[in-house]
C-alpha cells in the first residue's frame, strides 16, 4: 500500500495527507476544488531524447513521500486516479490518454496534479488543459534549466525535449521559463525561444535582491492569461539536493528562501489549475532526496 504514514488519530486536526486520499476511477465523483492526481509513469520521451531512463518509476515513490505531510486546510481532498503507462513505446497515444483524463478532471472543477515521469508530460498535461479550456488563454510557467523547445527528429518523434516546440505549433504560446541555464541550451534553442515568444529568466537572475523584478515578470504573465499551468523539471535543482534526475546539474538552483518566495507567489494565483513535477529518476536518487523534494513542492500547492 503506497498511501500510508504516521497515524495520530481520526480527528481532522491530526490528519496527514494519506488519510485524505481517495483512490478513484470515476470522474463523476470529482467535486469543485478537489485535487485530482494522475501518475505519468512514462519515460519513453527521455529515452528518445537520449537521456537516462528510470523516471517511469517515480510516481509511486513521490506518492510515498507525500503521504506523511500534515493536512492544513479543512476542505482538503485528494483523488488519486492511478498511473498511466506507455504501451508498445507509443508515447503519442499515451500523451493523448493523459490529456483526456486531465480534461475530464478540470471540466469537473478539479485541480490537476500530475506526477511524472519524464518531461514529455508537458505536452500531454498542457493538451488536457487546452481541451478543458478551449476558449481560454493558457499561461505556462516552466521551472526548468532547459527550454524543451527542440524540434522532433525525423524518425524519432516527440520526446522529453520537444514539449514547447509542439505547443508552439498549435498557436501563440504564453510561457515563462524560470531558471534557464546558459550552459544547458544551445544558441539554436535560445533563438527558437525568441522566435516563439517564450519569455525566460536565467538562473543567474534568481537571487534575493532581484525578487521584485522576478515577481513583476511572473505577474506580467499572470495578468495576460486566463488560466495557468505550472511544470517543474527536477533537473533545475543542484545535484546535491536533486541527484536523481536524467541530467543532473552541478550549478542548478536550490530550494532556498529566494526560490520558495517566488514559487509560493505563483501558487497563490487563483488562475492556477494544473501542476506537475517531472524527471525524478529513482534509479539515480540518493535517500529519496529528489523524490522528497518533488513531494515537498507538490505539498506547497496542497497547502495554499
């Protein structure tokens, strides 16, 4: 059993997340403001992107690390719809399946939470948001060292690095990419970002004294869109706190006060309807550090 933790009592003041999770398969049982969880147990896109596979095993490990967090809101409810897996290496069909499930959850008034899996989850999750809100302007905040706007290779298809290229093919893109690393993106990828109108903040710009400017950049995006989707690639973090990823970063950012200030600023937006964490790779993790960090980041949304 994945959802288990310390039991202190049945009274609501004692509750931890595992006591408020309900495993579900009927989307008609979703109520407004329920958190609706899907696991994207897929890393076919990482494989296609020539990365280190293993992220498909992450959703259950992240669940385990979420279980024991205290519940802080009286009406908190989390519905777990299980994992989606990739059959016969058919990533495109798997992405469509997740998109359909996310759309159902959002159409019922739920808040979509997805545990990756590789960052190929981005196109799938975004597609579900777009399906649920076809007439809304969708904003994406991507906390990642990479733009993930690579054009798919002939004969390979979509991958964990092509999500924003795919999104841009469907129309105007409204995105803010935070913690972009200069040494992790070629000039071609920077050029593509400019061509698509992808706004970004370099990792070097994320320091405490610069928070007013960071807040303004976030607010500029929030003001111009109707709904917001946040995606976090765990390889954005320093290898010392997130060793279990496909592409570890010696100079990645830390989940320090600066990060938590702007991250919570994003989470407080009433426009936020969907969030995912991607690229946790348990095969390379140490003492569940990366999975635990991912769980903590998810839990921040559960407490807002």
